[in-house]
C-alpha cells in the first residue's frame, strides 16, 4: 500500500494554490496555482512529473477551479478520488480564540470560521470558499483546517493584549493573534533539528520575510511574541502593507484627510509598505531600482531594515539569551543584503555574520554566522505546505 497523501489547499480571494504531497517523506507529487478566478481569463499552472502545464480558460469560481484541478490531475493519470488521499489540508488564516488546533472540517468549523471572518475579512471568506469547494468535489476525503494563528494561541498576555479599555477588547476579542504561524512553527522546529538541539530548551527568533512579513520570538519552545497583531497589518514593513504606524494616523486620515474606512483599509493594505514608498512591492525590483540610483527605493529599503532591526533588538531583549536566529520566505531566503544589513554591527550582542557563508545560495538550511558567533544565524527555507500536510494527517490518522 502506498503511503498516505495530503492535498494542501490555500485559497485566496481570486487564487488557489495546491500541492499534493506525502507528509511522511515530504515528497511532492504535484503542485499548482490557479490565478484570476472569476475574471474573464483565468490561468492554471500545474507541475507534475517534471513537466509544467499552463492553461488559460474561464473559471467562474473556486468550485470550478477545484474541478479543473481534478481534471488536470486525472489527465496526468492521478485520480485523486481513487488515490491514497487521507486528507485535504486547508490553510485558514484566522481561527479567533476558539479554533487554533488543526481541526476536522464539519459544519461547526465552517460556522466558526465564518463567525470570526470580520477579524480577517480579506482572507477567511476565500478560505471558506476553498473548504466548501473541496468538500463538494471530494466528499469522501476528510478536510482539516490548519490555522495561521494557531501557533501563537498561547502568547503571554503581556505580548498579546492591547493597552486599551479591557471591556472593549474582551467584548470584541481584540488582541494580538499573530499570523504565518505554520511557517514560524515549521522553521523553528527545522532550525533546532538542523543544529541537533532540543526544541524545548532553545531560544529562537524567526524572521519570515516574504511579501507579507513577520517575526517571532520563541522561548524554551514556546512562542512569546510576534510582530503581527489582530490582523496581518501590524509589525514589519511588507510588500504592500504598512506594518506599524501610529494609531493616531488612522484618525487623522479619517478626520483631516477625509478618507473613508474602506479607503484607509485599501491604503494601508495595498498602497503602503515598499509599494507605497517607492512604487514597487517586489523586492527584486526594489533592489534593481536601488542599484540604478533610485532615491525612493533606497529610502524604502532603509525603512524596511530599520523596522527589522528594531524588532531584532526587542526580541533579543525579551529572550534575554538567544540561541538561533533564522531567516525564511522569499526575501529572507534570497536577499543576502537584507540578512547582512539587518544584523550588521551586532558583534557586541553575539551576532557575527560570515560574508562568504551568507552569499551561498541553496534550497537547504544553512548557517550564515561565523563559528565564533554566540548566536547561530541560519537561513531555513520554509515549507508551509509540508507543515499543513503533516498536521492534517496527524488529525486524520494520528
Ligand atoms: P514570498 O511571499 O515568500 O513568496 O516572497 C515574495 C518576495 O520574495 C517578493 O518580494 C520577491 O521579490 C522576494 N524574492 C524572491 N526571490 C528573491 C531574490 N532572489 N532576491 C530578493 N528577493 C526575492
């Protein structure tokens, strides 16, 4: 009997990412991306057996996207309904206070994800559409929801609560939930394993720097702080999101500038961060602009690094003693300059980057600090799909 497979689904507002993999070995059978769902021309890109299929067609909704995905699998000789598929693992961004462990999809789960949707209005509704579509297309395969907020569920109150009227925050569940939990979970465990350290006696900082970006501090195996808050808008400078701002700025934008709540939402989520500062959100483009002498791109980079350093400082102090710092995600894994600049000049704090090691490109975990560095600095490629697959399988078959 072949080993169990998990289909991991990450449904965005107009996109659907999927991966079929074996959670035990991490072997990936296929992966793909459907983009522009609901637009006149959608695009599906499917990789399987070393070949890539790209097809353009109209896919009106996520159900149509999932049906098309199944048809492509079938055309490649993989009948998902007949394969050894033990679960469909769904990335769900916000679980609120009640949902944080990986959970079997049933009507209660769907109702609860729906109930907390106001906390993640851009993410939870499409996640739910993905769950419903997969349920309809593969009715005999159990679905498991894995929450982006789950890893940070037990943050200490000192880190999780906002200093606002407690009655208001309790009534509306306003607290710092944290996101990218699957990545912080995977990377911190992989880092400890890579260095042969016991997770529960290791203090770590993880910098997940992708289009979205967040940092976490993990003390003796327990997350004690993270940069994202009630929503994925707080914290680091991101591709299109502002990260931290003075909350008074929101009031000013409304009262004085006259922006509506929706306009402020759009400004902070879509027209801020690197994009707002220099017109581009892709880090590679920003780097090229800096090389070409673009002053706005340089300022955007400086703000990005400044924010990162501020949080490194905060987390080094919170942890008191730090064993490992890991960089991950698109920017963290690839931009050696960001790694070097965000930890430059910290020899006094026990951090010494080795320029040669930092310049190495690889898809494997690697050390980029010197042997003399008291804190070991790593690059650890993240793998959220594998983590979701493992957690989903654990729920279904133990
Ligand atoms: P992610 O959200 O993890 O997919 O990361 C996306 C971000 O990683 C984008 O800003 C990309 O520009 C950035 N990225 C990907 N590859 C590189 C690279 N080789 N150098 C710098 N940034 C990169």
